[in-house]
């Protein structure tokens, strides 16, 4: 072999040696079922791959750990076992568990589009839309409530383990990485006395001390998550991790009130009370279950929605006879799809507006509370005042009082914008790719490929026919 060939061979061998283990798997098919497409993450302890299932073309994520550390391998085996037992829309789906020669385990999960909560908070600091904020917290609580009812603690709640995606115009939350989860009531060798397990910035006081934990530990971590999503800040700051952990354990320390950080937040004191209770240093003073915390958040969330609707109707309601006005407002609220939210009572004592062509449209009594501009913009609903009698009613006009004739014909447009449609706009706020759009792209690629194959066959047939004729 020439010197040049030897040099090229040495260079190629060096590149192979410098390649990370994950990169060496790209293009290979694991267990004759999963074609590795790319490396999603790789560390000294774990490897996460993006792969395509052969036959179905379904995208999956495959996680494995390095077999060098018995403690890590043992913990990973526990994760696979516990995670595989959890089936819930807000928990990442476990698909398969495969073991290679040598005992290395590969955990196959659903591949998730969208972005982690950590990336979203890095990009926009906090979740400033109350509806999205409430939805995210409630969905995380749903996942934890299911895990707890199945006898599993998470113990590592943090933004990096929360994933947001948009599917069917809805904001969907997935909780993942039960890597240090453990059965409730079980004190295993993975958690020894005096040994803290978890992410220090989000750990409960009992976790920081290395003590036995229960569901109330996840409640505390959930409170930290909610505080960070609401304010953009962690409740406690310090020069190092030990300082932060000491703050979590100090009963005299309390997080800064939400009203001092985000004073414009709707019903800020109510949300603050819920979060402060979840973060009590003494577990006995906290919400005792994640369901109790969820109930408090849901009450705040529904109250915010009811206030927005009430203010909107108060400022935008039509100046019609009292009975007619009440009926129209109720119709608008019901069409908004707000199940579970009480419909505000519309005052019936307001005077009737003169609809004559020369009149000035001024109610004798102004609304009790006009909505703020951001309320109207946020709800994205439009209730337009009555038409002029000379203007022809639109096809979707609603006749609210036949006796009043054209004087009481009100045009109601865009009142049926549901909350799901509003949440569909979260893709623009969070800039999340849609799982549906990715499926559509794959379908388009398949159709284009089939079309090209058919075109090639037609050309081949044409050439063969022409050759036979000659």
C-alpha cells in the first residue's frame, strides 16, 4: 500500500475513533425494526435517538444508557418498568422495550414534535397568557395525578421534562423522563438516607435533606414549576446550588408574592395563594395531594375565564330592550363553548337605545365595568351594535325581537370562536411545529414519490413500445 493510501486510511480510522457512539448508529436499523435517523441527545450516561419504525414509517425516540455504571443501569431498568405501566394522554407513550446482546436495554417511546417548556421559557421568559398558563399547569397535574394513582412518584419535575406540542389546534402537554421515579412507599437502594436525588432547583425540602418522600414532594416541585411559568423566575436564587437548597429548607423563607412580580395577572392573589400553599416547607401544611392543588388552579383558571367573558359582555352588549339584550348575551356566551363556566347575569334594568336613523347611539346608563383593551383582544370576540334600518341585514343576522322589526335586528359575527380555536393560535405564540403538519408533509412526500415512480414506468413503457414498432 502506498504512503498516500496509508495516510488516508489513518485519517479515516481517526475519524471513526473520534465519532461518538450515537453518531455511529445513524443509518443503521436496530432489531430489524427501527432505522436510526439522528441523535437527539448524548451524554456520558445516556443516549437518545430519533428513529423510524420500518413498515409503518412512524417516528419514535429510543433511549438507552451506557452499561458501564451498574447504578445507572439499575435506575434505567426501573424507569422502563414504571413508565411502561403509565398510560395517559399527558404522559409520553412507552412503545417498546428491547434488549440487545450483552444486556443493553433500548426503551422506545413516541417521538414528540413541539418544544420543551425549558426552551419556551428561555425564549419568552414566562407564559404571559392566563389561558395557556392554566392549561399547562392543569395538564401536568393530570399526568401526575394518574402517576400517583398508579403508585408512581416522578421526583424530577422541571421544565426540561415537560414538552408542549400543538395537535388538532389544541395545546397538548406531555410529561416525560421518569428516570428517577419510584413506587410510592418504597425506599429502594437508589435513594439512601442523606442522599438527595432530583434536580436541586426544583427539589422539595425533604428531597434536599435526602429524606423519605411521598406525593407531597411532587406537589412542592409542581409549585416551583407554576411559579417559574408565571413570573419567569425561580422562587429562590443563590450563588450556588447549596444556597438554593438551603432556601427550600428554611421555613422562614417565602417566595416573593406574585402581585409584586406580575401585578397585571388576573386574579393574581388567588393564584398566589395556591402556589404558596403548594410550596410550604412543612409537608403537612401543603396540599396533601396533587388533586387538591389542581382543584385550586382550576378554580383560578375558570374565574379568569368568567371575568373575561363578563367584562366583554358588559362593554360590548347590544343596546336592546332588556329581555332581548339578555337573550343575545346568553347566546353569545353559550356559543363561545365555555362549558363549566357560569354565565354572568346581565343587568336587565338598562334603558332602551333609540335606533332611529337620526339618533345618537348613547345608552342612558353606562356599563358597570367596561373591559380593558387587552381583555377584548384576548378573547377575540366581536359583538357589533345593531344595523341601521337602511342597511340590509346580512345572511347570518339574528332576529332578536320580531315586534321591533328592523329596529331590533342585531348582527352577531364571530361570537362562536371557541377556546380550542383560540388555543390553536398558540403555535404562533410558542412557535411550535404541528404534529399534524409533519404527518401531512410525510403524506405529500409519499404521494410525490409514487407519482415519480409512475411517471418513470410510463416513460419506460413508451420507450419499449417505440422499440417494438421499429
